[in-house]
C-alpha cells in the first residue's frame, strides 16, 4: 500500500509499504479520508521535542472495512466506519482495534466524520457539564472551537458567544450556531458582555486556541464560581496564570482533554449521533482537500492558515 512517511521536518515521501498485520481483535480499514490536526504541525515543522524520524502519522481517519480479525463480530467487509486512532492514517489502509471503531450511515461523508477531533470536541463540551440556559464563551473559533460552539448549542446553552480576532471565523461561527460573535480587537469585551449578560460574565469560558493571551482573556470573562475550561492544546513554552485571581474567583478549572479510551469512545458515539442528526454541521468546516501525493502542500496550507482556511483533509476517495 502507499503511505506518506514523514522522513524529516517538512519532508513527506510517498512509499510502498506492507499492509498492517491484523491481530485477532483488529480491523483493517481502507482509508477514505484523514484530517490534518494542528497538533501534528510541530512534528512536520521539526519543532516538537523528542520526535524521531522517519514516522507514519495521521490520527483522524475514516474509511471502509476491508478485513477483520478472527475475534471481530461487530464489523464485516464493506462497513463504513470512523475511528478513534492514534496514528497511521496517512496511508491507503490503517488498522484499528474493533472497539475503537464506530459505524457510519451510508449518507455520512467520510471527510466530515473524522472520529478523533469530533470525539475530542464533544468530550470537551461534556467535561464542562453544561446546563440548559447557561452562557458560554468560546475563545478561538478554529475547527475545534466551531465544533464546540455547535455542541454547546445542542445542549441548550444560551447565549453561546464566539470570540476571535479573525472576522472570517466569526462569520462562520454565527453560521454554525453562535448567538453572538465578538472581535476583541474591535470591541471592548467587558462593555459588550455587560450589554449581553445580566452579570457581565459567562457561566462557562472555554479557551480553545492554546495561547497565553487567550488563556488570560478567557479567565477574565468567567463569573465568580464559574467554569474555566482549558481546551486549547498548549504546546511549547510553559504558561503562567494569575493564580491569586483564579483562587479568589473560585473557578472550577476544567482540563478539556480526555486520554482514557472509554471516554474517547463515549464522546465519539455522541459526536456521530449529533452529526448524523444534523446538530453538528461539518460541511462548511472542511475547506481544503488534498490527495495523498500532495500531503506536503496540505501541511504547508495548514501552517499558513490563510483567512479562508479552517480544516484540511487528505482525500483518498478522489484518488
């Protein structure tokens, strides 16, 4: 099978490698789509510490079952599936334990049903334990933030407020369920929230950009005894927090990430249900598709993040 091997920073090569060998509890899947995650960019750029090359990456795949191990009874050849995966998705086939797969309806597009990020976003919402009518601010409206806006809206949160410095992303946020969208470079956040909310602070603040400045900004939006969720993937240098203020405000501090496989699968099941019921709309969020042969160009586009960019996917269906 053909696979994209990251040979060195900024250098994928397309190689012919052996098909994965299945264990009894595993499934071989013919890849139809695999998303590019922003967390993979440091590996591609060579800025991630402790990374060895060459390596096969890609953890957002979906596809069609090709073969199953002897113990697998829930899936058979031809089934459409998405997966919670930890790697190997930038190849014509990937393998997965059967328990980490979830079936897809015939009409569900593979490039929209990217299991790992959908599960991650929905789990982030669930970890905040939102109640109907609670106010939520999502700071950072990239692909993951836009998914979370829809997930919180589906839980009955009101208002759901999108905050970003990119006008293009704020427009998309409004199209995908945000009640209000605010650019802090053009608006005084405190004055704006004072007009929108009875106590000028939100019940739940979600930091979804992974930056020091967005972490500071989000903490300033949450009411006393409210919930401050750190969902952005914080890489690089250590972050600092105003712990005295956080203590005084008695925030519930929530790590929006999950690592347990059963929690990921709970989130994946909920996410696909929301997607297939129409509560998650991902069609507008996949802005760029590339063939496997063009994977270097795909990562370059993901790094540049031009104004129209939201999410890039390696598309095997058109190959």
